[in-house]
C-alpha cells in the first residue's frame, strides 16, 4: 500500500511539474519576410534548445520566469530577446534576423579545433564564403584565395600551370592546407590541387595566419588554409554553367551541379556535387607555346551525416577528381614529338569518416576520425623529340613518368568545457604519407615515406569575460625515410626526430567593440620533398630537377603576432577593422639553389640546402563596412619585408667564363605590398553587382638565360586586376529560381608582357595575374535558398 502511495505521489508531482512548463512558439524570418530554415533557438543559461524546421517555425518547452532566448543561423547576426513566461502559458516569440554581411558572428573551427564565434576567437581567422567566391568569378579555390589579408596565390609555370599559395610571403610548403580540417592535402596535391577543387563544392575557406604547428603538426609555419566542403542543410538542387572567352581567343567552359536531401527529423542528410571544366590553352605572345595550359577537370563527390542518437553524429565524405592538363607547343601531337611538353593526368580519391559523441550536458565531446587521399599520376616532362639530335629524341621518348601518392591521417580528440567557460582540448594523431615519383628516362626517383605520431593539448583559460589565454603544445615523433635520385646522383634521408611545438595566445576585449590579440608559436619542417620539389620546370629546352642536399637539417621557426580588431553592429550597420603585425624568424631555412650543373642526360639540377637564417615581418590590414545588407565594401592588404641573416646563394657558378655566383639578401617573388578590394551592391532580390580587384606590387623575379643557364634578377611591374560581375535573379516559385550572370575579369588587361619565347625559354619566368582579360556569361537554375 505504501509503495502504491509513493508511485501515485511521484506521478502527481511529475504531472504538476509538467503542468508548470510553458510553451514558447515562434518563427525565424529575415527583414524581407523570408524564412530562415533550421535556425538554432536556445536558452543558454538553462541548457534548453531546439532547431527550427524548414518553414522557420520552432517550439520550446521552457520553465516559467524571465528568460533570455537566442536565435542563431550561419550567415545571420545572432539575436537575443528577453521574455517573461507565466507558468503553463503558451507564448509567441518571433525573431527577425539581419544578414551578417561581414561575417562577424560567423562560427569557425580552425582557430582552436572547436567551433567558436569568429569575433571572439583568440586568434584571427579570415573566412572566404561562397558569396565572395561567386562575386570574384572563382571557378576553383586557387582563384578565390587572394581575397584575404596576407594571402597570395601565384602561378609558377607556363608549361603546366603549377600554383602555390603564399601566407605572409612564405612559400607554399610553409602552409598546411586542410580539407575538412584534416591534413590530407599532400605534397603532390599541393602542386596542382588548388585548381582541382571547384568552388561550387565549398562551404567556406578559413585562413589562420602565423604558426599553427601546435595544432596541426609540421608544415604549418606560415599558417593554415582550411577548405570546408558543403554540408547537407536542407532540400535543394542547382545546376549551373559558365562560359568564358580569354582574350578573345581561348574558351573556358564549366558545368556544375549541387543537391541536398535532408530527412524531416533532421537526423540524416546527404549532399552531392559535381563539376566539369574544359579550358583551351592560351598563347600570349604568338610563339606557339602556352602561357595558360589546356585543362580538363571532372570532380564528383558527396557528404552525408547520420545521427544514431541525439548525442552522436557520424559523417562521411567522398570525392573523386580526374584531371588532365598539358602545356608547351603542338598540343595536337603526342608529347614526345614536340619541342617542349608538360602533360599530367591525375586520378585522385579523397575520403573521410568522422564519429562525434557529446555528453548529456554537452560539456564533453569526443571525436574519432580517419581521412585519406590517394593520387595516381601519369606525367610527361620533356620534349625535343621533333629533333635536334637523335639523343634528344631518345630522351624525349623516355620522359614519361608515374607518381603514386598517399596521405592518411587517423586521430581522436577530446574536448571538455568547464562551468567557468574554460575549455580543455586534447588529441592524438597519426599521419602517414608515401610518395613514389619515377621518370626512368632521366634516372629520376623520389621514394619517400613520412610517419608522424603526434599528441596535442591546449587549455583555453577565461578568468573573466574580457580576458582569454590559450596555452597549448604538440609533441610530434617524425620518421622520414627517403631516397632521391637524379641522373646518377643519389641522396638519402633517414631521420627520426621528436619535436615540441608550443603555442601561447592572449586575447583581451578592451571594449565591447575593440579586441587585442597577441601570440607566439613555434613550428618546424623535417627534411623531405615538398610540393615545389615534385614540380619539374623547363629551362633551355631541358628539364630542371630538384634534389635534397646531403645532411639537410630540420628547419625551425618562431612566429610572433599582435593585432587590434574593431568590430561593431548598430541597427543595419556593420563595421570591421583589423590591423595585424607579424614577425617570423626562420632557423636553417630550406632554400633552393641553382647549381649551374648540367647532368649527363642534359637536365639541369637545383638543390635544396639549409640557409643561415631569415626573417619575415610586416602588417596585414582589413577594413570592411556594410551600411545595410544591400551594400558591402572590403579592402585588405599586406605590407611586408623579408631578409636573410646572410646573403643567400641563388645561383652557384660552375666556373664558366662570364659567370659568377648570385646571392640575394631578401626573398624573391615576394612583393612588399599586395592586397584586394571587393564591393557588392544588392538593390533588390532581382539584381546584384560585384566589383572586385587585386593589387600586386613590384617584386624581384629570377630568370634563367636560356643560352648560358646563367641566372639574372629582374624587377617586375605592379599589377591591378579589376573584375566586374552582374547578376539577375528570377523566382518563378518557391521551388524554382533562375540566375543569369555576366561580366569581365581583369578588365584593364593587367598582365605580364615579357614572357620568354621558344622552346628554350625559362618556363618558371611567370608572375602577376594568372590570366589576361576575359569575358564571361553564366546560368544557374534550381531550388535555391
């Protein structure tokens, strides 16, 4: 009898408590009365939240009292409202969200390996969103990265179109490129991969400048570029096409598609995408040799998630890339019958699997992941088969090569959030990369395996609302086993090394709008072949190879940054201003020296050696203003300097008459000033206008004199590359929309005008904007949001 009374009493208490709960309903919309699907609505202090449905409606069971309710959605400003709830009441609370034009409330992951609002992140994160990639007519990642401070993408070869991204003036190998936060962008992918990822697959690109080795391991001395592909968010589909005419001569044709399907309960979803690009070659000076290479690229992929429970999530992503590119002369002939040809045929597979588990109170998060990329490449670097001598023809027939490249990362991460808002993040990661690059005709071999076991920990200390200290470190155990051969010269690397990479970052919110950030990070690069070393250029009609020197030592860096960031949102206005100083000190930096030596097979040799030391220092700046969601103006750039501790050898004479060693005291191919501008005007839902541009200042560019192989230093002019794009939109109904676009890139035709000519040219003597003036038109249609 007593047990029954207890049961009845418990049921009665539960009923009474439930009866005291109130119901909060509402809709999340924009100022234009457009719905905001799947917005997050929550009570932070109480730990209650929900997600709005596809129509923007939400329902919350909340306790009675005075509550602060917050609504957030990516791409919109966060909004909070205070409401008084009576016991058992049903109350309506609607949210009108304003577009976050400057991305001040955007959530990023690259700063701390956890989701955090960009405005309050302890390190500066620049974010490139699809709207910017669309405004700049960026077909691939390579074309859109220039629109962030401290970032510059340059083309390094007329024969194959090799590109690299420089952060704060440092070569591409100093930057860790991440794909969905995983370091699987291998050295081989670094040669051409920036052009192999189409922009229609991208959700955003996050750029963190300065050292990131404490979080992401080696090769993050200059920072990280995190390419994040699209997640399934809501049911939609889109098909698009762009047709461009380069300098009235070469056609560039693109077709792409995107689609997403999400379950009604939001517990599963899949997005799929694809792109096809067919670009003709372009000859700028009518010498019969390419300045822009022929390119055919097909990319397909998918990304899906499943929530087995309310606290867990499984996600998978798969991508397949097939790309063919060719440059040189007489592209209609087999490569061995031409004067000069660089021909590459890539097959790349990229995949990843992640599992996330949250605790019941969301204070702990565990992640387990595995990701891999594999590339199989057939190549031809050579020529002269049309024939100067019979020996030339023999070498041309033996200039075919094969490359197999694997990058595989496995890891686990644990994050603990404390009641005082401190955050502890720990993790372990195992990275394996394997590269085999063979050209038998030139006795060329790169056989390299790199295995890294790393553990990291960081503590985000927040003693009060204004101050944050981020203290972290990573311990990496690296083993490099490499064999490098060219023309009978053989080098080996057998290195086992354990390296500690600490990091300290301080952030202080001086006022609600003004924040100071400062930090220190240590980084390293172990001796191995990086992306530039896997690229083969052509000089004097002969291939130019890179080999590692004997006893190459690990390179270390110490990076310091300090910044002031003022950001403010008032009514419809948004304002953002950033000035960031940086100083990076390199110890034993890897430098590339042209030895002046010609091997028995006719090829030219460059060697990677340790330099005496170098410094890179300067300032990045960015100014953005949006008086209303209809207008956006952003201006950014970098003013910097570089210097070597001692004059750095670029060319080592072999004693030939008239030759001497050439040395420099500053970096080559690095302008002292470069930057960008973008302006958007959206007067209504039917029309928008984008004006974007980049500026590249003067810089020193080395050029090999074809007749002698001697190196000379030239100063390039400055370039101002202006683009204009117009779009108009037609909404036929909620499920079908059409967008027409057109415009001109490089409107003033600011382009290099002193390309070398003929089969003996230095193919690396290329600088400035990647293409001359081009006119384009585009069409998109589908169910878009």
